[in-house]
C-alpha cells in the first residue's frame, strides 16, 4: 500500500510541475523572424502578429495565415500574398502598390486609406472588406461569373 501511495505522490508531483509550452506563440515569433530575415514565409502561420509599419517590400507570403494580423502602415510594395488568409487583418494605410492578393481571403479586412496602385486581387474574397479612402488605379479585379 505504501508503494502505491508513493507512486501516486510521485506521479502527481510530476504532473504539477508540467507547464505547457506556448508552441504557437514561439512558432509565430520564429516565423516573423524568418520573414524579416529572408523576405519569404510561404505558408507561414502569422495569425494575429503585429507587423505594423514593417518594411515588407517584395516579400513572399503566399498561402500564409495572416488572420487578424496588424499590417497598418506596412510597406507591402510588390509583395506576393497570393492565397493568403487576411481575414480580419488590419491593412489601414498600407502601401501595397504592385502587391498580389490573388485568391486571398480579405473577408472583413481593413484596407482603408491603403495605396493599391497596380494591385492584383483576382479571385480574392472581399466580403465586408473596408476600402474606404483607399487609393489606386489599374487594379486587376476579377469578378466571378459563368464562362
């Protein structure tokens, strides 16, 4: 009986010392570091990260998860965000000239007062997207329909 009690105490002590490791936050930080150092983060999980006012000229963020990310005032000139999830992302006052948002999810994204000259948004989902005050021309905007 004493052996069972000692085993139970040892087991409970080990469990009480267990602290979950915040893998997601660490992965997000590693992905931000990777993006800033290599200028590419294909398919990265950057959900909710703060990249406000970051210089992201020409970065490769294809298929990245930027849901809820803060990109306010970021320079995304020539960035490739094809297939990226930008649902609920804040791109207010972002400089996205020549950026590709083709097939991206921009649902409820804030693009107010953004510069979007020569941006591509062909096939992008833009339900609830705020483009108030956005500035741009020659935007490649594909509208769905039959052949």
